[in-house]
C-alpha cells in the first residue's frame, strides 16, 4: 500500500459539499483505503470560472490505498460526482 492525497473542490453550497465529502469517503472505504487525515481547506477563488461559479470549497483526504485500486477510485469519484 502507498500513501496518496485527494483534494477536491465543490460549490460553496454546504449540503452539496457534505454530500460530496461523504460520497468520496464511502468510495475510499469500499476500496479498503485507510484514511489518515481529512480536513476542510476552506473557500478559495478559482483561477477561472467553472459553470459561471468563481469560488469553490476545498476538501482534503490523506490516505493509504492499494495502487491497483486507484483507477477504480478515480473512476467512481469522477462518474458519481460529475453533474
């Protein structure tokens, strides 16, 4: 197992952010990743607007996971969080 970091950004909407945070955590747990640290990084201005949104709320995970499960974790996160 190796250590990895995941940093993702959502809209500032608190309910959307909480839902995304818990969803990513459940995906990590499904692939037996051990989460060492998770924290909110706060709200920052994006380099450029995405869907006419200028600010985003960032969240961070530091984890230990099997290298072979990374592509599946990424695929699940992208498929289920993209809208």
